[in-house]
C-alpha cells in the first residue's frame, strides 16, 4: 500500500484475514466470483461493513459488482502485507514448536521459519522438524543474517519477557507471543498475543452468557 | 452473575481476561492492592475504559479506591464464568494436542481435559500425556458421560467441519477451533477461532503499518 492511502483499522484487518480464508475456500471449490453479500453471510457481519472493509483495497472495491475471487484475495494479501515473505524465528523447542513447524499454513502464507532456539542445553544441537536447535547466544547473529522480521515466543510464561527482550534487541519488529504473560516491549516492536487460556476463557464466557458464536 | 445484571460485551470480556493476567502476576509479586489506573497503564488502555469494564463486577467496582488484587481477580473469574470447572474434550492427537495437554494454564484455570479422540486408527489406543486416545465413534457417549461442555478442534482444516459437527451433535456448547477454517455451527454452539496464520498475518500487518504493539 502507498503510505498516503488510508490504512485499515485493526478490526478491519482482522476481518480481511477472515475474508481471505473464505475466498481461498471458495477458490478451492472452483468458485470464481463472490460478492460482498456472500462474504457478509459467510462471516455473519453486515454487508455495509464488508463493503467498508473492502474499500481499503482501492479500485478493487467496486460496489454492486461481483469480485473475482482471485483478484480480491490478492488485494487483501497486499493490504495485509502478506504478498511478501516474512522470515521468522521461533524460540522454545517444545511440543508447541513441533506443532508450529509442522503447520502447513505458515509456509503457505509466506511465514518462513528460519531459526529455532532454546535456552536448554539438552535441546541445543537437536534437530526438530528439519531445523537445528541453536542456543540463545546465537539469536542476535542469526536474526541479522537471516533478515528475520518476526519472532515467535513459545516458552513458559516465566521465561517469556526475557525471550521477548532478546528478540527485540536482536532487531525483530514483531513478536507472536504464546506465553500467558503480558509482555513489555519498546513501541517499535509490535506484539500479538495468542494466550490459549484467554481464548478458552472467552469461549467459556460466551457459553455461560448463552450467546451464539 | 445474576441473569438480570448487565453483561460485559465481548470486547470488555477480552479485556477482563487481560486484567486477570496482570492481577495474577502482581499477586505472585506479593502486591495486594491495585487501582484502575495501574491496570490502564499495564495494558495501554484508558483509565475510563478500565473503570467501565470493572463496573460489570458490581459492588467491587468502587471508583477511586484501590482494589484488593485477590478480590478483583475473584470478581473477574466469576464474571467470565471461570470460577467453575469446564470439562473439555480434545479432538486430534497430534503435536498441537501434546502441547495443549502439557500446558499448565488449562488445568490452572479450571479447563479439565477429560477425553482425547482421533480418527486415525493408528493413534487410537495410544496414550498421550496421560490420556488414552479414543476413536471418534466414542465421542458422543464420552462427551455425555463426562459432562463435557467444551470441545477443542486440533485437526487439519479439511477435517475441521466434520469434527465440529460431531462435537455439536455430541452436545458440547462451545468449540475452540485451531484449524484455519471457517466453521458453520448451530447458534447454540459458541465458537472461538485460534487461527495461527491469522495471528501471524495480523502481526505482519501491524509491522508493515509501522504501528506499535
């Protein structure tokens, strides 16, 4: 996107990701066009909201006309910044790391895992899903040599802040945090938290409140 | 909560989970009181927003007075519905399941994993982190006998809808979905999606947009 174009809000960006999932599913089913109304129905949001979100994509956002699913998906990828490759390092070589490394969705979307690190000397030197486990002392050098922009924190909560600090010092610009801890990082480093207990708490809240999904 | 009390919005409920994380951290550090301003500073939100969110907790929400961290944490747990136990079943016995079963956060918060299921006959009968892997044909009976309210979908995306349908048919009222797929479920079943590629996409978006975390 050009710097002077309006940027989607975070809520819009989150919906753009969901529209992209729908479009990719439809594309696999052989469907070549889709309307804002189709997306609205699939996600359970209003048609006007979808049209507003898609307006960020610029000239693709022609109201009232069906979109080509391919073009719309490409426009969303561009708006989200995932039409490029994002070299990513992973800290913590446990079961979560194994699950993440086997997860096809990451390479499919351009998130290339270029380094795996652990503070435990017993894990260093092992090979996990095709990646060597390096010690934390190698982190800064390897982040720089690989050009990694993003870091994933997959360690227990008591180690999370230290790992996040090391990632920020090494120069990553974004941290995906799986530890149930609130990280304090400089403003230049974006953080997205994937606290699994929070997700389950929110599910419990919705079930208890008797809301539909 | 009483049925006639105002319920927190989903956005408020999400913040309540984050306040709870902060309060639990402070409690571990020996801190016995906290103010709405402390929570606002820790989370980077406005003081007025925090006070509005905490007002859902009823009489605990005394403005201008410091809260006892223990009381406030207990009030939040009650508002979120996590002051009880939630028996939960897990479908998909792969690496993600191993990571989830080893994750201390779930039992600590009352999410008791009571059953593990997989469609792969080679996995059925194995023991994973202390739980036996049962075939999908056992799901409905075991959901009923364990009183499971929640189900976790930890299978590849192409199997996710089928597994979610089986969970809904078995009677769970909430589904935590790790598959990168948009699930269609009856309105009586709440869904929270933990699509890890979406989280990474949102992080990439924030990094590209040059926003701070």
